[in-house]
C-alpha cells in the first residue's frame, strides 16, 4: 500500500506541475494544458474548493492521460479488487497527501454541487454518492478540453447556439430600437464588471427584434449566444429537462454563453408552468450574472431575489420599416419593381422586422426574374409584395368574424360626389399616414387614436357593404365582417370579452373591421334606469375605447345615424351618407350590373327600368340575376320583359304596388 501511495504521489506531482505551469499563449493557447490552466485560474469564480478541483483533475486525467491505466492496475492490486476506476474516496485520500488543512468531503459527495452537476458524475447511477463510487467526466465536457464545441445533444430539442464569430453575420446592424439597445449595453456591461445577478426582460410583440438585441449584446460582451425556447423545454419529460439543464450550464460556464430565454406568455398567463419557470430562472442565475428574456407580458414579480430590468420595445417607425425592407431585399439579392413605393407600403401595412423578413423570403417563391443588360435580376412587384403581406397578416377570429372577398371597385360603386370625396380622403389618410405622423411630427400630438373610424349610413340595400369592400380593395387590405350575433351576450361582461378578442386578433393583421348592421351595439345610450341600461352603456363605452386604441380601420354600417349619440360621433373620423340612388345613379348601376358574357336582347331599355323603378343597388343586382335565370331556362338572351318582371318583383318587396305596366308600356308587350 505504501509503495502504491508513493508512486501515486510522485505521478500526481508530475501531472500537477505540468498542468499548472505557465503556458505560452501564442503557441499553446488551444492546448489541453492551456484549457486546464484556465480552469485552475478560474475555479474560485465557480466556487470550487481545492478538493473539488482535485476531483476534476482526476476525471480529466482518467480521460486523457495514458499513465492512468498503470495506476488503476496498481490500485486494483490492493485488497479491494473491485475498483476499476478512480473514486471519490481516492480523491479524498490524495487530498490528504497534499493538503495540510482539514478536508471537508461533504461538498465532494453532494450530488447537487456545482462539481457533480456540471463537470463530473458517478460511473454508475446510485441512490447516493459514496466514497467508493467511481468518477468520470460528464458527457460533453471532454470536448471542451480537446478544444472542440460541446454538442447540444438533447438540448437541441429546445435550444440553439450561435458562436461569437457568427453573431455579426446573423444579426447585422441595429436599425430599430437604438435607445433600448443603449440601455441593454449599459446594463450588460455593469453586470459583467460587478458580477451581480440580473435579468434583462425585453417586452415586445413577437418578431419585434428581441433575439436580435440579445445577439448584439452577446457580440458586444464577446460571448456566444444561446436561445432557449421555454415552451419546448417544458414539453420535455423530467429526465430530459435535467439533461438539458446540465448541458446548458456547461455551455454557459465553459464557453461564456449569454442565454436568451424565449417566453411563451400564454402558458405563463394560464399558470401552466409558472412555478417551474421560477425554479428554472433561479437555477440558471446561480451560474451566470446576466439572463436576457423576451415576451409580450411583464415577468413575474415573484423573482424578488434578482434585479429585473424591463425594457419596452416600441413599435418601429415607417422609416425603420422601409430600411428593413431594403436591407432584407439586399441580403436576399432581390430588387423592388418601380411600382413599389415603400413609403405607401409602410403606411398601409404596419409590420415588424420579423414579418418583413418573412414577407421578402416568401416573395422569392412567387416572382419572376428579369433579364437586364448585364445579368438576370429577381424583382418583386407591388402585387406580389402586397399579396404576401396580406397572407402573413391573416387574422384568426375564431368564429367572431368572417373575411369578405369581392372584386368591386369604384367603377361598380354609385355614390354622391360628396361621398366619393370622403372616400378619397380616407385613402389619403392611409397612404400618407407615415408622412403626417412621423415626418411632420403629428405622432407626438396623437398618443392614441391613430386609426380611422368610418360610419356608413343610409337606407337598407343602398350599398354600404359594397362600399366597405370597395374601400378595402382600393387600399389592398383584408376586410372582416364582425358577426354581431356571436359578439352580443346576455351575460354581463361577455360581450366586452368578445369585443376585446376581436380587436386583439386584429391588432397585427392590418385588417379593416366591418361592423354591419351595427345599430344593436352602437345605438344611442339611454338614461340609466336599470341594470340592463348600465350593462348596455358599459358595452358601448368599452367599444369606443377599443376603437380608439385600434390603429387600423373600423367601419360601422347603420340604417339610422340619428341613434348615435354625440360622444360616439366625436370618435368617428368620417361619416358618409350612402344615399338611395336617383334615376341617373340607377342607370349607371343597371349598366354595370351585367358581366361581359351576359347576353342582352336588343329590346332591353335600361333607362326605362332606371326611371320607373325606384329601387336600391342591391335590388337592381337581384333583378338582373333573376332575369338571367329566366333567359337561361329558355335558352336565349335576356329580354326587356325578363328584366321588367324581375324588377317589378323587387319593387314590390319594398312595400309598393306593382309597376309592371309602366315598365312594359310602349314596347307592344302584353300587360
């Protein structure tokens, strides 16, 4: 036994002398000894005791030094022939040979210690660690000592890493959120110097650039970046989570990773994993001074032991959006056609950086190449660009709204000159919103209420729904009809909840919200004489608030404008009267209602129909369709008689007596 100990002592003196000697940084900076020297210099930072550091040395020696085999054989020649590797007991015994102070083996045998969680582990899984338990390097740690990257392994199910040298290539320059970026740099630098625990929480919508700013901070701190997806992490079973956490901490410690935790706010709101999430943050904060997180809602105040710096990322400006379009197009080697005016695009569609990048990428699958003198260029035109924007912004209303689709244009719409001027004003408000709000500085004067609220009023059938569709088509925006039967509820608070869900779904959709037949929700508020009156008034007040907050377009269609009270009217940007058409307007409606392929007989006199039948545009369309079916059944063209009979039917639906004789008079037709 004495011979074994003496030989073991002499060998360790040689190894330790080699490990701890000065290393020539230029020639051997990436060698195993250089990495071990780094550990030797930094172990106090991790809180390793001399005894724990000695255990780490043994595990590394066992992995890399061939002499270890001879010593193991020598150890096996002692009375305990079951030993096949170094043990915790051998570490304690060796410490007794070299260390003069008393040895506390408690931390050495603690399975939750930093040493056992990150660097070494028992050779066999047992209920607890005993002195006779063999030790070995944890999976992946040997890669570090060989100068290789530790593989993510199971952690790749919920995490990804970006090396420091790739950060600039991945993230590029800072275009937006420059003030927030300066704050982040200040906080990050402070925590690096004073070595105090802290969390930077970036609050913003999805795709706003939270990961981007975390990557830029990592680059500034000369660190690598690790991105952890909380949802995917909690979808793992408990054993997999433990393996993932071990690998994450190894990377944080050995490779100076900055961790960015991507939160799923819905799961946090529902309390699905809140307590586990708190434990996760507490655990990670033991091994790193700084954590960066991102989400749409504020972080839990239960983390009182850690300094939390919440930074709000504001919506990017139109000018910043234009720069993102240009930069992403340049990166993907595409150009915009001459019909693309980015100032108009960014005024109509409010997108964040993530969505803009996705739009440009999707455009690549839907565009043609253009041959120039020198080369073939890939060009994105306005139609393709707007189509992809609308696809990526589609809202999900879960049955509370229906998307309307039509091809109507202003050529199909017959309105007064005053109404047409107001529609032109609406279009200008949308197209030049960026110019007025940002370039002219009116955004500082309008902290809220930047959207448009439009009221279309007039008798039934005059074309209010068509007018809403025409406006949507002219602007290139999607339009959704709100289903009031699904919104309204007899239960107190339920209608407000449904309205809130509608506006939340529409928030980032750039969609037009169309409240058809809105009288039920928006009627004049009465004196409060019962709880039902209070309930009705609270619904209206809530709606007014949500319409003011919504930055898009809200259109209300009503038959009776007089029922709207003054408080509501003040919040309406445009009130447009869709009047019942006169004879001249009705003639234009008749002329436009027939498709090019519809066969009309020579005897058709549309001017007679327009003069004699005072019916709205919807009735004219119904009469034309009904006449077409009569003609199709006979197999010939649509005659004046067909149109007269069907027009008379529509006229009688409005509560009038028959005018068929007037419609047929003068044509020699039977009456």
